[in-house]
């Protein structure tokens, strides 16, 4: 078991979430502002489809709805964008996270399963 997988399983256990691996070659949608030090950082996971993981991650209070708000990045490069987020990538579809300095919340949102 890799260190990332160990951390992912630990997060899932902590929050009572099922584990579903995100392969390193699957794509994640990330916002441009993720690397600008803006908080909170939000993540949500829809069911995977094709070569996408179902993950969308952005910074700030509101998710943008513009066509180019999310850029596709392979999961293996997420650490280059924002170290520490990869530990959430084991959360199964329907799960969300929100983090800020000294704050972390993870919860299930069934509406994410109806895409």
C-alpha cells in the first residue's frame, strides 16, 4: 500500500466514507485559482466516467460555472498544484470536502450521484 493510499483510506475511515481509488492517469477538474492561496478549498466527486475521476476541486466560496472554470489535470499532478489534497481522492462518488486553515469538513451529498 502506498503512502497516498494509506492516507486516503485513513480519511475515508475517519469520516465513514467508502473508499474508491482514483487512478493516477484519471483526470481531475481543477480551477485556476487553486494555486493562489485562496480558501476555502472545495472538492466534490461525481461518478467516474471514461478517463475522468469525477473529482472537481476549486478555491473560494463559489464554484464557477463558466465552460473553462475547470481545467483537466491528471491525478498524478495534483500534488504539483496543491500538496495535501491527494489524501481526499479516495472518497467515493457523492462525497465532498471543504478545507481551510485549521478547518476540515467531509460529508456525503447524494445529489452528486445524479449527473
